């Protein structure tokens, strides 16, 4: 069903974070698309596959989606009014703050350092695809 196929792409976004080569991600997502996945679909929260890739810091999935999606999908807001870029930037900010916190255990800091690189790459893909930097809340808007 469409929901099952959508779940496969969601799983790719969640699990692919730097673990698989881009060629594998492209082949996998092309296959899922051929099976009928609607890459523009959203769940009840308005969360799209691109939003999930941004939240999980999954740069290869985000890059694929940014190249395949219509331009209007790059800045698509969810039901909270947030764009994929805002989600990725928010999670990047959280990781950086955790790294700066002296109470964060070192084993978490190691994970956050790896996450930061993935979020930066995800943000780069979004910006290259036309994501509007003005959709990121400023410190005074949060």
C-alpha cells in the first residue's frame, strides 16, 4: 500500500545517516518511487519525507528528495508552520548546545559531533535546492 511504501522511505531517512553510499540510497529510493511512493505525501501532522530527512539529519536522503521534488515542496510547512530547513537548523542548534554543555557525557558528545556533520550537509542540500533561510526562527521568535 501507499502507506507501506511511504514507511520504507521514512526508514531510509531515519537509518541512512551516513551509513550507506549515495549510489545505494539513489537506487533504493528510485525503486521505492517506481513502486508508487508519493514523495510529496504528508502524514496527519503535515510531516513530509523531506521533513523527516531534515529532522533525522539524513543528508543523502535529503539530497535525493531535493533533486526529485517540485520546488514548492522544499519550503513546505508542516502543521506547526515549520519547514524542513527550520527542523534541520533546530536540531543542529540543539546538538551544538549539548556539545557546549559541560554536563553532557563524553559518549553523547561523540555522537553529537557526528550528527552535526550530517545536519550541516542536510542544510546545504536544502539551501542548494532553494530553501528559504528566512523560514528559520530567530532567537527572538522562539
